[in-house]
C-alpha cells in the first residue's frame, strides 16, 4: 500500500519551470531516498509535498496524494492540522527553522500538546527523553535553553527530535545529518530506521550522501534539472546504474575497496539554471552519450528500475 504518491508534480516561479513532472511513491515503513546535485529540485519537491513553498512559487500541475487525499487541493487550515501530527519534516537549515525566543524543549514538545493533547508536563518529559535519544547531553538542562545558546549541530538534533517525537506517518528528512559528526549521524540514522520499522513511518530522505542512501534506503530516486531521471531499488541501481548521470554521480564517490588513481572523478560543468534548461534531456549538455535524439524529452520507462534516457547504459562496470 502506498501512503504518499506524487504524480507528475510541476512547480513554477512565474513562467519559469523549477520542478517538471516528478513522480514517486513511498509506502508505510519504507525509506525512499531522493538524490541529485544542488539545484536538481529535491528540496522544492519536499516543500511542495508539505505545502510550504515560498511566496512566488506555485504548484502548477500534478497531485500529491497522502493516504488518498490530494494535499495540493487542501486549504491551509487542514494542511496545518496534518503537519506535526501525520506529516513531519526535518529542514535543511535548523537555526532558521527554530523560534529563537522559545526554549528548545517547548518547541520539541509542541506537537504532542497541540496534536496528541498530552499535558504540558507529559510533553515536557517526552521532549527531554527525545533530546536524549538524539544524542544531546544533559537534555533536561538543554531543554530550557534557547536555540541561540546551542551549536548548529545541536540545533539540527533539536529539529530531528521535534520531527520524530509525534511518530509521524510520513517523515520528510532534508539532509538530516549534514551538520553532525559520524557518531551522532549513525545514531540519528538508526532512530529513523527504527521509526520506519516499528511505527510504519514512510520516510522520504533527501541527501547527497550515497553512503547514507546505501545504509538506510530501500529505493532511490535520482533527480536532475527538476526531473526524475532514474529510480529503482537501491542495490541493483547502485550495482548497475542505467542513466549516464547516475553513473557519473556514483563515480564521484571514492571507494575504499579500490586503490586511488590520481584525481577523483568530477562531472564536467554544472547544473544549468532554470532560465537556461537545455531543450529535451536536461543532462545532454554534460553527457558524453548525447546525440541529436536527446533534443527531445525522454520518457521515464515503466518497471521496477526506471530510466529516462535515449541511450541508457546497458553494461555494468
């Protein structure tokens, strides 16, 4: 059963296309990773799902079905009732996402008071326990402090605690462990995996860290230029990526089981600005397999392992 189904999502800023025809599904208890370079549209896709697009950005097409309800058609008051209870998001910028005037313990406890109707004392106790679980030392003392009194890494853990405390049905995590050291990162990833396994939470994980994808996700969705270019189960997709972009993306990761040979691989060029999207396949200007056929838009073929490419890679490296 699918809990979240994004179908042909399109987001624009005026006449400018930012996200174009994105489709993905996440089932209860499943972790799906959304990967790609900066500027590929990952965070915009997440914010569209949550109904949190900035002013000037608009969902212009497609549906975001959550448990059979199109979130893009809901009024703000109904969306607000879902956020923090059924839907939770860990944002990329924790310092700017926390209220600087409210103690962090109260911010973590808020969803329990508002949505679960717990008493303030019960919610405060649960918040302290959740702060402990995300690796914050002296959680009872830290709970009384303001975000400005904590480090960036601690604020990141506070955001994670606030998102996980209500055991949401859908969790969107946008680069959740970027500011954390490897020990705390492992702790957070374990917490998220436990939430998916024990509570049946559907997790959409946005990350550039392929190691995190391999460890946590069951399926992966690769984005480039505001579009999905490849998606499928993690193990076969990592073993034999079919889109040239996915293959290059994986080649940029140094491997510990192979000797280092000179400089690390880098994809030539940069992700184009939405003002200058290439016609047809948006990766064609950086692709060594491009041909005249690529001036048309390739469709994402159906199947368990999908790829949008006129010249998919057939042979594993």
